[in-house]
C-alpha cells in the first residue's frame, strides 16, 4: 500500500513537471521517472495498474496516461536510451539516455563570471526568413538574452562565440549586429539595474521562486521539489549576481535544494552542464 501511494504521488508530480515545462517531451520525463522509480524499488509489474489509478485520481494527468509513457519507453528503447536488464525489472538508462537527460536538466551557475560590460544583439531578418527569425528569438532566450525591443536584445555575457555557429548554420550573415554597450550599460535615463529587472521580468520570475518556498514549507524538499525548482531555473537567465536586486530569491532557493540536486544527478555526465 505504501509503495502504491508512493508511485501515485510520483506520477502526479511527474505530470506537474511536464505541464510546468521542465520536460518538453514524454521521453525525457520517462527517463527521469525510470531513475526515480527504480530508486524507490517499486515492482515493475505494478506500474500499469498503479499508473491508471493515479490518472483516474488526478486531473493533472489528463495530458499524460499509461499509453503515453508506454510509447515513450518504446521510443527510448528504439533510440537506445534505455535497455532491459532482467525480466520484470525497471529498464536501465544507458549512457546515451544519461546524455539526453543531462541536456534537459538546467545547470545552476555558481560563478557567473562577468567583465562588467553589457552587449546588444540587433537583427534585421527579412520576412521570407521568418522561421529563422523565430528560431533566433528562441535561441536568444535560451542563451540568457532579454528583449529590449522587438529586434533588439541585451545580455551581460558576450554572445559572439555562442551565436557564430547559429549564424553560419542558418545563413544569417550580415543580418545580425552585436555591439558592446560598455561598462555603464545604461540607455537614456534608465539605470542598468532597473532596466535588467524590466527587460528580464525578474519580478514575475521571483514570484515563482517565492511560491516554491511557500510550498516547500509544508513538506520536506524531495526529488520532485527539485523538479519544480528546475522548471523555474530553466527560465532563469542566471544574470551576474551583482546585477540582481536585493529581493531576489533564486540563490536562496538553490541553497535549499542543492544537496538533493547534486546527490540525484551525480550519476549523469556533467559535461559542464550540471551543478
């Protein structure tokens, strides 16, 4: 009974993790589930029955069901992300699977080296290449840039080397300009730190960290609290600490979860990606 309740709770939180955006693909969520459920020593033959019970009991699971996870396992096995070790046992994640999972889990940078300079990325991509323009915007967000205007983005980290391969791969030479704003970094009468809060919408992101703190007061931080933390961290631009406002809660959240996070991901390849 205890194990049945445990797997129900885990699957419910897995659904929450997927809907919150940490795992954009069911294969990634399944790899995480296999690691965690394997650690709980839950018998594999109870998986389908308990999953259906959890799905019936929790409306969060309307987007995810037993067949989705089953198909994700088939896909993961096809791509050699998992392998069977013995009958009626949880599949084992391969090195390829660990590499994929490591790419999904965001890294908390405790150093954030910064030379004090701000940079602008300005682009003028023609309408016929609007798909490339959309991909560029998504890529800029992913590398921690904030949108100052529609075609003007800013970042405290020099993006030249990071953007070079993207520009080459999409034949965007001559459409993107990267300029140095200098060490002041202010534009007009708006000071740099105020502009950072506005451009990166740090108040909304900080509210998510505060909600996480409030929710973790009622129970111990566990692996699925870590999942929710990671879903917030995925959207965190991880700006230099000196640019963050005094009310920022991101670093405090990491300190609360870092021991569990490190213990849980220590079997994954770091590759400079994991804390």
